[in-house]
């Protein structure tokens, strides 16, 4: 755990003007096996501190490694940030007002979960899973199993009197299975397990995962024997993985205030209908439906208490995600969306856990309502832009014929303009499932949670005629 050397600095030197002082430690661990051979065994820790100072609306930032009890080293980082802010203010002369002060508070979150995992334990779990796959699944061309651990710990002091010490652990196991179809073409199916929590607690043994491996292999064989989707606008039920990436990539980024300022579609659509009245979308801070969200953020990296940010309410675009600067510019209240990945990164406006809220429909009723369409269950990477136009890969799904699930569907894509697609949503399921393995790559990588219910929409499907 990070020792608190910042308090001694604050007690001795204090702050002159608006300042954020942050110490941070990220621990990364990874093990990968390909067809029984160890191909990666990585372990690393980054640790350091940074300071950000504001003078007249100009930011000065500085960072340094070697975080420890050397108060002069901490002072040098703060002084450098102050000099940078003073220099920039002398050139740009924005003359902006100071940020409204936060009420001082002290908060510690998640620190009881700090149980470092040994590389040997990761290797043991991965090796046992790999051996099970090799012994039980005869039709494979290849298999890949890997484990990843990311523990992020932050200690923040601000000139407002905010003190925050947080720890967010994330542990995942990924399995990629490959076979071939009747034409000899490779067919792949990918699954990820785990999420928020310490690896030792998330994965006490490999045997608990065998059932999920069996289901993954069964789906892989169905996919290999499956069909291609028909191209064109189709009636599709997007399960939670796809609803989640749609919410994050195609909607969420368009309503981050810095993207709004640079011309995203979220600007002119504010206050207008952008989705069916059945659709409400929120960026959740830390607690969802009575449980911790996948990436809980209680205090952001500017010292703002994190609260949920409603983005779309009953189909109407009602909110943006902000940092302190953009909130002041728009006349809105910041709700804790300023986040940094490494100690050497400045906080940016970032999503936390972006989710379409559950509706009232049962998934089985949604399937029964479709005469001819598809149920897409999994997603992989895709792309979206500031207009809300998107294309996402769909590695797993099923036909729906006369209200019943049919044959599996081979790899395909879905595309469209997010706000137009969401306007067609006429059924939303009553359950939410989260995905907690992704990293958002807006200028700097950072963990995010995505999730949602299943939604029934009209969407463009890639396929073969």
C-alpha cells in the first residue's frame, strides 16, 4: 500500500492557490499460455506523484517518480507545476474565475482488498485451465488462456481540504478457443471472466470455471456449424455486452463535455429526443442496483465527490459528463468524471460505469416478439465517432425464427448512428449484466465498466446475401 507522505508535506508547506497533489501506484500482473506453452509472464509496478496547479484558468502540471518521504522532492514537483501554471497564465491571460471550493472531507475506499497475488498462483490457475481444455475439447485448432491483474491505488490531497485514499483492484481471466468449420475456415470464440476484486478472492481455484469453459466450447461448436447473417436492416435483440458498448462508445463519448466543445453530436442534441422513451442511460459512479459497480469511483482525481450522471432520461438527452473546468463553462455541476490512469497523467473527462437502465420486459418475451431477426450475445472491438456513427463486431449470436432461437450465427457486424438506432428501441429487458474487462483509450487508457439490459432495436447487420 502507498504510505501517506503527502500529509507531512501539506502540514509543513500547505498550498498557495488551487492545487491537486496526487500519489499513485498501479500494479500490473499477467500470465499467458498458448497451446500449453507459456508465452508471457509479466509483472510491473509504476509509482510516483504529480501536482496540478491552476492560475487564472491556466493549468500547470508536473510529475515525478521515486515517491517517498523526501518532502523536498514533493515540493519540487509542486513548485514545477506552479511555475508552469504561472508561465502559461502570463501568455494566455484567460482571467477565469477560480473553481467553486469543495467542502473539505476525508474518504478511504477499498483499501481492505489489497492482497497482492504471486505470479506462481496466476500461472497455476492458467495452467490448470489450459490442461482441462486440452483434455476435454477435441475439436480445437488452438487455445489461449491468460490472466491479468490491475490494481490502482491513489492518494489525493487538494487545496480545498479534500483527502482521498482509494484502491480499485481488477482481476480477469480470458479464454480464446479456435476450431474450424466444414469449409476448413477458422472459427474463434472468446470469453472473459472476473472483474472487480482481488485475484485470490475472484479465482480461489480453477475448478469453479470448468462449467463456463464447457459452455464456451459448446457455443464454439454451434458457431462453427452456424450460418451467416443476412445483410441489411434487421430486427435485433442486443444482449447486455452489445448494449454496453453501444452506450459507452457510440453515446458516452459524444456527451463528454470536452468532445461536446469540439463539435460532437451531443451539443446540438441537448434537450432533444435522442432515443425511445424506454431508454434511459446513466454513467454510474460507484453503486449500481444495490451493489458496487465494476469500477467504483467515490472521489475523482480533482477531489470531487462522485455521483451518478444521468445522460439520457426517457429518451431525452439531459446531461453531460464534466470536469471542474467544463462544468463551470457550461453552468453545470461536476459529478466526478475527472480521471487519470498513471501518476504522470493529467485527469481527463472519462466515463466510469456507463449503462442503459433496465426496463420491464422479460428476455423470453422479447425473443417471442421477433418473427424473423437475431439475438446477438457477444461483442468485440469496433469503432465510433463524434457523430454517434458506429460499427461493432459481433462474434456470437443466434437466429430468431417465429419467436424461437435458431441456428448460431458466424462473425458479423452491427452498424448505424447511435441516436437513430436507440429511437427504434421498443423493448428493454428487466435485468442488467456488467462487463468489467475493458480499457477505454481516450488519450490515455483507463478501466471502465459497461453494461445494460438487452434491448430490441432495428439495426444494420453485416452478412452475406
